[in-house]
C-alpha cells in the first residue's frame, strides 16, 4: 500500500546530495536514482511472501501519537562509527542502517519493504540522464531535501563526498569498503557542478547504467554538508575541498573527530544532518543512543514522529527476555528462539521475517596445497558431489525451526526479485548421497564409506581425478566455521557426518566470525592459505546490492573473495553485467554461478523482528526489518505513551 497523505506528509521543497578482510554483512546496501515525490514505498503483501514468518498488518487508522520507541541492539552490534564514509572496519549493518542513515541519507534509496526497488521520494536525487555512449551522466538533486541548519542539499555536497572518498582510498584502499582498484572512483575522469542542483560525472569508459546507479552511486554518493564539514580543524575556515591536498586534510580531520565517541552527541559537526533524526544522546561505553526528530527533514514521514532509542543487549537471552516481559518496543527473534514466537505474540507483538537479499555459503580455498585440496576443489564434479551431501530442507527444519529457505546460487528466491535465474528456483544438486558417491567413483576415486576415499585413477581424462591430484591422494580436509550462532556448527557437523558416508573426511573447528574473516582470506592473509580448506564466516555469506552482480566477489581477483575462485566464463559474464547493456546479463551470470558451485551454497535463515501492536505504519516500514533496514520516521503510536 502506498503511503497516504494522513500517514506521510508531502515532500516539502527545499531552499533555492565489500572488504579487504571480507566485509561481514551489510545486508543490502542502497541503490538507484529516483525522482522526487510525495509518497513512501509501496509495500508488498507480506502475508503471501514465500518463506515468511508471520505477517505485517495493515496500517492502523485513527489518531497518531508520538513518544519514544526503543529498538534492540544485538550483542556486539552497537554503533561505533558516525562518519558516513565507511571503511572495511566500519561497514556493518549496526553502524549504517539504524545509526548513520537516520542522520545522513544516501543519494538513492531502493529498499521497498523487503524488495530492493526504487523509492523515489526517499532518494535525494533523480535518476541520472546518460549520454556519450554511457560514459557521462547528469544527476539532478531532489529539491525537497535540505540540511538541518536550513542550507539546501546541493550537487556540491555530493562532489564533496566523492573528493573525500578519493582522498581516503589514496591513503589506504581499505578506507572505502567498496573500493576496487581500477574501478570507481579511479574511473572518474571528471566531476563538475554546473549548478547547485546538477552534478555531471564523466567516466573513462562506458558502463552498464543500472550497475553504476544501483551498486556504485548508491554506495558512493551520500551527500556531506560541505558548508559545515569542509575544514581541517574545529575552528578552521571552510577549505576548497576540490584541491586534493585540502581533501586529505579534511578527511583526516573528520576521521579524527569520528574516533571521539564521547563527543558524538555534542560535536557540532554531527548536528548538521539531512536525515529524519539527529543524535541527542550516545553512551560511548555501552553504545546506547537516543535520536530525536529533525524538524527540517524533507522526506516522507509519519504525521507525528517519535524519538528513536537504541538499547544494547549483552546476550540474545537477555533480549528475548525483554520481549517476553514487553520491555522493548522493537526487537529481534534469535534463531534459537523461533519456537517462542507464539508466546511473543501473546505478549502483544507483531512478528515478521524472511531472508535478507544475499547468499549463504561455505567458501572453498582453491589455493590450498595441503593434501592437494586446491586441485580437488577445482574439480566441478567434487563441488557438485559436496552439494549433493547437503540436506538443505532437513537443516531448515531441524536447525532453523522452519524459518528459512533453501539457497542454490548467488541470487536467492526470497525476497521476491526479478533477477533469480530459472536454474536457481529448484535445487540443481538435490540431497542424494548415492549420487555424490557416483560422481566421485566415476572420476577415479575408490570409495570407502565410513573411511577416507583415495584417488586411484589420476590424470585429466573425463574419468580421472583431475589435474594436480596424484595417485593416493586422500579425500580429507578441514572446515572452519563461525562459532556463533550454533546454526553454523550444526550444519557443519551434519555435513561432515553425511560426507563420511561417501568416504569424505571433514575435520571441523570453530572461531569467531570476525576472526575467520580477518585471518583466512587468501588475498589479505597469504600466510594462512594452506591452513584452511573450507570456511563459513557468517550469514549472509555475501550480501547482494540491488543490482546483484557478483563483481568483487566471484570474479578473478575480486576484493571480497576468500578462496581465490577463478573461472574465465564467470569473468566474461560478470564483465558483461557491469559494462554491457544486456538486461539479462545478471541473470545469465547468476545461472552459471549457480551450476558451477564456486562456493557451497547453503540455506538462508529468516531475519525475524517483533514490534509492539501499539506501533503501526505502512507495511514497508516493518517488512524492511528483514533486510536490516530501519525507518522509524514512518512508525507511529496508536495510543498515548505513558
């Protein structure tokens, strides 16, 4: 349902803007350009969404009230980075969605409830106009938005962001999480602002406009208040940030201010916002925060906007207890707590969840020489055999309590999207131990169920073990999984037990997700290349941007790769997705990557949230919880708060 005029005000006119250590899940970052408008997103019918838990009710009618709405912050998920230019260290869902984006909105917003698509009124610019064979684009700003100090959000504020980004990656490539050498902003030949409402970008070569808009501009174009931030000291004057030397000084100053957590709520820099909120309180020890409405916000919102308060929890058990005792307004349902959903509902909560738009996976290490594993992983038949040993439906039932969906490739079937290829709609490698054994046996392995298979027919023929696998090689390797939540260990243990039936020996060990991501990634930790064969670092294993090309993840040399997958066909298809104009390019890319099994695709658990029945708003404003998006400006209370 589209926001009606009694739920969101008309957009007011303003006065005449993945990691070197494996990004650990930003669920779904923003995208797309859009024209200004007066309404918020159109929510899908959540009650009919495949794989959903619960449903989102229609918006309540009648009088709206404002108060303070509390929001649960999961353990180790409190915001600790306020500056909205995110590095590989800071780019996490808990720094971005419930924190930074409440104060500084991205240039383009495309998360419509659970579905990644354009929301024009929530975007700070219109969709670009392309020319010069898709090398030049002209962006017109949405005049509805202005800064909280009354200044308009202009094209120069976007240019300021781009110049700071160039200064950041010049210091260290890890200073912008989505930086890939040779691509943006390296391919930006020029950026000019012919008028306060117009930005013109010229690129060094033609690109796919959809990719550039949804995956590049959406993550790189957050306007910064140049009239307030373009300085190199607290009392310094405004500098010309278009000069690289000045841009570096400004970036260094803002990063230094960002590190002072105790001043987050008092620093005048962070008071200049264009989002629906500004920060009024922040606890640097616990990460708790309170935000109050920005009266100058130019986007759509409820008739009466409540304060937004982040409440940290030290354990999932403590958060679940808060739900059971109605001490938190908006909270999450942990994987282990799914059976408790009926009791949460009885306490007066709505509950909804579906998977986030991304893929769950276990990565192969194609460079590991221990036991010739890299050579083994390079054989498609082996990857297919391992896929046949995963009981995805059984895992969902046993370990997720039914709250999840199978996953067969880089683009999931849920949430609904038009990118998923036909081959990924059903399992191309269904659970079948006998088929896994047949594949191994037909490729030169002597099968020892309950023991360890050995290669007895080496060579490169169609019935041989494959290149680099000598006679006598044992089918034994290790898998390191994240130790929280328990789901990862349960899945890994079941896979190892099932694989043993086919004579595959998998040795298991665990570590924290951040430890795995920072210690077992071939491009960045070469000393550990031979210490891991497979790994699971967390869910989603790889979040998709709205245009879900796997560029950066599964192309040769992708900066987000852990295991060094490389395939010339995949490279060609991914290249076509980002440079060509074929509207089917991403679907073709995903079809190949589904069948080639470059990683072990695994089932995706639902992201489940609960909110009190006394809180209402458009469906989209609650469906988007499942994608880690938080839009409290649309929530309203149906009864006065005491």
